[in-house]
C-alpha cells in the first residue's frame, strides 16, 4: 500500500490510537497516587489525554478552595498519560502551573492535555483544567524527558 492510501492511513491512526489507550491504561493501573485522589482516565490519544477528578471535602485548603497541589496533581496526571502515549517511558523534566480561578468542593475538574512539540528525547505539553461549567481553573505546561525502556514493546 502506498502512503497516500486512505485505508493505510486509517489503519495506522487506529493502531496509534489503540497503542495510546493501552499505554495510558498500563500507566494508570500502576498509578496509585492518581487512583487515591479519585482521578479517572477518560481518554488518551497519541500526544493527548483527558482525566477528571471531583474536589472532595478533604481536598480543600484553609480558604475553602481546592488545594492547588491537588489541581496540579490532576494536570500532572493528564501530562503523564499524554507524554507516555507512544508507549515509550517518559517522565516530567519540568512543569509549571497558572491558577486562573478557584476550584470548589464538589467541582468536577477535567484536565485536557495536548502535545505542543515532541522530539526523540523530549516533548512539550499544555494542559487545561476546567470545571463542570467549562470555566478555566488552571493552565499547566510540562516538559517531558524520555527515559530507558518502554511501557509497550
């Protein structure tokens, strides 16, 4: 089949999508921290991921808003699934977050990661955290670094 064959292109993208979802599930199954926080893996695509988490009473700080470290943890989880979506092992080399609005107890937060750039050894990802009303809560940017090994052979 030629590279221009639509059927071949479709098979390749389906294979990449299945690989991304399988890699995310493998990572999630071993991610006790995200599981303990109630993070749910919604979807994973090559270079992207979506996760969600409800802000519980034990997740608010002294100002009665969602603890920033937990909002960061949600975004970091989406980042992890996105940068490992090709099946290669990758870890965070750097990350930063901007808090735009407070999360409140009972809010259902969704973190959506998208790949901005990727090379053989590193990648750059942006993660948007929104609440159930679609309001932006935070913007996170992470840089990944490939390490030895693979999630999927």
